[in-house]
C-alpha cells in the first residue's frame, strides 16, 4: 500500500514538472515570436539585392491591389499656391513588415515609388512597411497606364476612375482654379465614400492586436 502511494506521488510530481516545462517552453516561443518582429531593423537594398528581386505577373499585382491597395487624395491650404490650395494624390499599399518582399517585387515590376518603414510600437502593433507612389509624373506616366493594361476588377476599379480624373485635372493645372478645386473636392468625396473604414476597428487593428493590445 505504501509503495503504491509513493509511486502515485512520484508520477504526479513528474507530470507537474513536465507540464510546467511545456508551459515555460510555450511562453518562451511566444516571446521570441513577438520580439523577432518587434525589433526589425530598417534596411536599404543594395544594387546586388535589387537585381535578385524577381518581378511579378502584372495581373497578379492588379488582383493584389484590388484587395490591399489604396488611392487617396489630400486637399489642404498652402499659402505658396496661387489659389492658396494644394492637391496631393497618392497610391499606397501597407503590409506587415514581414511581408516586405512582396512590396519590393511590386516596386521592381512597376519601376516607381518608394518603400517606407512604419512603426506602431506605442500601440502594441507589429511594424509595417508602406509602398507609396506620390510623384505626379510617376502616377500619370507609369501607374495609370499600368492599370489601363491590367484593369482592376473589384471596388477599387471605381475608386481608380475617380482618382484618374483627379490626376488628369492636376496635369491640366485645373487645381489652380476655384472651379477645378471644387470639382476635385467632389471627386475626393466619392473616393472617401468608397473607402470608408469600419468604425469599430480598422483592418490594421484586427491584424495586429489581441484584447490585451499585444500583437499575435
């Protein structure tokens, strides 16, 4: 009887030790997973690295942008402008930092734009990277012709049409007139209405945060 009781206690002790060891191991893995992304270092690709980046199928890029791309126009006051108003257009894709390679390949294929680091540590989110095209000549001469050859299919197709009209007005310098600004503002409103985010939480919050605010 004594031997059986001692054996049971020994098994129970071994189980507790093993269970605690597994728990510690899981916690360490979780910590490593968070820190491996949270402390990512910004880097600039060298010429050799750029040559190694493979281009993507243009139709794949169009489909990817249908889901992840953003066309945006800002109108703000600028005292240096003739009518005190400036209009700035921008196309961008923002992803988590560990998806940087896909943005590098999109940039290589399109041949324009820049990639920027976006850090959200104070919110408890993973770092992001943003591919952005904001130069008017690159939008007009590279981006718009690309989408004419590889049309968008989803909701972004309608947004792109309003965006393209704004670019055409910018190229024609219509943004320097009151009438032009009024027309651009109307088009901007249509882009906004198509791109409204959910009020409860944005896609970035859903992707990065748990109920405690720590990235998954």
